[in-house]
């Protein structure tokens, strides 16, 4: 991103820019930025839907914060913004898709829609894509199935960052697993987790705050355990579970499962063959997997049982009264409500200043409060 | 198990019983014990196959060690040893099965075979069963798909033992996830993991050895963190990841995923509605889920890529030279080789003495060395 960073830094934002913006305005801004670098509107809107949803759910590392990366991919022509995915191989319940190096959400939406369609016909749809790009929050695709009354799952491989138990170097990415399932009256279960003990974003945040990271999160560049956030950021993450006594090999096994569903099933790059996160001169060629299951092919009453189990969990006595027991998806639900109450999404001023510069460079109207 | 324990304790084993037995003899012994309590031979053999496989793979907690539980279930008539499963609902790619309270491996083999058959036709088979019993190592079913060149997955719900992050009481069982995938020349990837930080068996072992358990494994009966193995055994397990700072909620989310695939999809008991582990006066009514995926419906060359990724992992520089980096399934592979070299499976003498008493009580020939 050096070129873009340099170019946009020629512009100086005015002091005192607002930090809260309506979601429609954030969406408009993303679409304008992406179309300014030759992304067709349809594809730009798909990306904007996804990035706004991430911010609404409080996953700021995967929202507007990533816009510059997508712009950069278009400027450098490493991503084919106008591409549409094609089906290479298909059965009533499965498909292998070539994303044709299109934008992640374009490929992802196409595949999840296909999986949903198949699940409605046969009970289950299992679709794998190669030739894709960063597809944002894995939960987005799972939720899109859940909104139609189905179980949705989504997986993606990513650049190497996670060290196998007993190892010193990274082999797999943070390879997330997402599962969404519908409850009653719009309630839902949404698990969206990296298979590392934490995501890279949490280490970045610790770094920015000048704090350390807990033991068991990361190794330094030489493969030694570290609690120094800077060294951790320059190093590797441990798999979910952490060290061997705490079963880190299970987290690594889950990361392998994701890679099997992605790069191994599709025949695209896998493990450390995936381009480095910082390399932006070649296509990402990521693989993803999308699964939909129609609960009506099993026992009736799925949504009622789902809500009952979730409410049972939420109503359990907490260890600390101020910290209620939550179900996967509840923290995001709380954030959605906060944005609604506040009438907009609030960003860090540094991010807003940075986007103002990007807007000027691209010749796009900066984010506006009306 | 009180009745059985009391009855068999009337017998005293001779001193110096052998501790190593050929796998065929262990198999014979299990079949004899089960048929002596009115289990038809077909069903008894299915159970014996599974228990012997667990011991061969080094999962002694799930092998011959569990025989008394299965015998007890038959004696108390809480399990229908002669039952055969029936399909309630079916599509080309899915099925809902009623296990009719049959033995776990009888239900499990039936479902996995059905999933494999469907996967060969449509690329994916997704089969859920209710009315089942303890089905042994989850990996058994996954491996049976892998042996036919498919990806296999298996999940089961179990009695409550795992506490949600921030909670003080158990809501879910150790709900395991198994995935097996074939590599080249008989090599395979076999992930078979409880979604708790460790299985209950590891706490039992620490107890027997009079050792403590690491912080982050367990809570005591009152929901307070403990490193005392006795208190842990009487208490609850933390989900994979452990405490909140180390993302235990991810492990719990995975446990929920398993429950969704099992009790929630099948409409059978789920969460803390499942009978307590120690209650043996009512059917277990467990639910299980079996998935098979035929990689030939995706990109050709699956097994080659699988082996390449596994070997890459195995050949990584280890942190400690004596502890090589392993792939899921490697520890079991090493144990299988050990048994082969030693010409038999070696058990703890206490277990052998106990089984001798069981044999006498049942009127069955005790384990014999050739």
C-alpha cells in the first residue's frame, strides 16, 4: 500500500472532522471510492453492504477500515473488480466455483446463494470457491442463510500467521469458522471465530494502546513465546487453546479443517503457499467454502428449540453479576442496538482523517454529516 | 453401576494376570460379554470393533474401559441391544434417523454408511440421528468415510459438563468434533476432539496420579476456578480456549455448533435436558450427526494435496528437537505402530483384574493370552 499511502498523504484533512456517520452515508462513500477506481456499481455495492455490516456489528477491523486495501487492489489491478464467478463443476448439492479473481463479497454472495438454493432442494448445499479475494467477515455469508431460515456456514483460508503446536513458524492463516442458525422472532446464533486464540486485530489494538498481550496468545518472529505486543505483531499467533497443555493442537486441527474445506478441496493455494498478507503485487487466490442446511429436512420446530437453548444460556447465573452469560452473536447484537440508538456509526478520528485523504486522492466526496 | 459393581466384587482375581492381549482376543471377550447379556452377535460385534479400535489408537478411556457401562446398560435394559435404526425422513443428500435406543455404534455405523452412500451420489451426505446411545470415539465414523476416499465428519451431544464463558454451571457436554480426510498411501488426517479444553478423562488421570490440573482447565462444583484435580472432577470443564481472555467463548460456540447439529436438528434432548452421565435408569437418548463429502465432486488430486500439507507440517522445525510437530491423527498412528510391534494391547493391571471379575459374574471366559 506504499504508493497509495504516499499519494494520499499529500492532502491534509481539516481539524475537527465529525466521527459519527449514518450507515447510508458510509455505504455511499464506499461505493463512490470503489467506482472511482473502475469497480462496476453492482460489485461496489456488494462490497459496501459487507463492510457496513461489519462496522454495524462492531467488527471495525473488517469494515471501513479495510476499504483502502480493496481500493489498492483495484489500483494495482491485482483484483478483477468487474469479474463474475463461474461454476466449474456442479451436482444437485455441491458446486465448485471459480471466483475469477473477483471481489471477495461478489464471489461469496454468489456461492452462498447457490448453497442456499441447493439446500432448499436437497436439504444441504456445499459450495467451494477458488480464485477469490478477502471476503470480509465470515459471518456475513452464514447470516444470509440464517435470514432465510437455514443454517449457514462459511470458511476461508488466509495468509499464514498461525503456528502449529510445537512449531516455530506459521503454517496456516487465522482460518475462520462461521455458523449462523435462526431462532424465533429474528433471534439468531452467530458464531464467527478465527481458529487462532485471538485474531491479528486484537494484537494490533494492544499495540496501539501500548499494552502487553497475555501469555499464550503469540510467539515472536523467532518462535519464542512473547507478551510484548510489538514482537507479537511482528511474529505469529497461537491456535485456539494456546499452548500444548491447553490443547492448542485442537485449534490448529480446526484451522486444518478450514484449509481442507478451502484450498485442499478446490485445488488452489493452501497453507504457506498462500501469498503473504503484505504482498499486494499478485492476486490473493484465496479459497472459501459455503454450506447451507435446511432444518425442515430434519425435525420440525428447529427455531423454537434454538431460542430455548439460547435463552437458557443467557439466563444462567453469571460468575460476575455485571457480566451476563452471552450467546455467540449477542455482543454484535448489542453493538447494532448501540448504533441504532446513537443514530450512526462512530469511528476513531484517525480513521476519519485517513479516509478524508483517500477521498481527496480519489476525487470522491468525503464522508458527510447531514 | 452400583449393582454390577457390587455383584462382580464377590469374585477375586488371581494374582499376576497378564496385562497384554492380542486385539482379536479383546474383541472376542467384548462380544462374549455383550452376548451374555442378550445382545445379538451382530450388534455385539459392532461394539467390539469400535472399542478395540479405540484401544488400538490409544484412546483407552473410550475402549475396553467402557465395556462395563455398555453391559450395565443391557442388564438394566436402558439400552435396546437388539434394536436396528430406522429412517424417519430422507432426501438424496440428507436423512433423519431414529436409533430406536440401539447401541451407539450400531446407530452410528448405519448413519455413516448412509451418509457415505449419499455423498457418492450427490457429493455430500448429511445424516442426523436421535434415540442413540454413547457411540464411542467420534473419529471411528469419520475414519470409515476416509477409508473410502471421502471426507468424514461426526458429532455427538453428551451429558452436561462444560460451562459457558462467564457462567458457573454446565450447559453443554464435551460435544466432540471429528473430521477425517484421506491422504496418499493410507496416510490420513484424523481430528477427534472434545470442544472442552480437555476431556473429562484427562482430569481423571490427574486425579489417579494425585497431581493437580493446570489453571484454565476446570471449575469446582461452585463455579470457582480450581487446580485441584478432585474438585475439578466433581466440578465442570472449561470450553476450548479456557478463560475469556483466551477466547473460551469460541470453544463454547463450537460446543453449541455440535448441539445444533445434534439435539436441535433432531428434536431430541439437548443441553442440560440430556440425562446426567451418572443416571443409568433411563435411556441416554443422545443425538449424533454424520457428514460425508466426496472430494471427487470438487478439484481432482485431493489426496496428493492432503499429504503435501500434512508432510509440510510434520517437517517443520520443532521448538524442541525431541518433540516433532504432529498432524491430527499422528499420536494415534504412533500408538497403532507400538501395539503392532509389541504384539498386543497393554492394559493397566487394575483394569484387567476388574474385567476378570466382570467375566466371572457374566459367566464368560476371561481374557486369555493366546
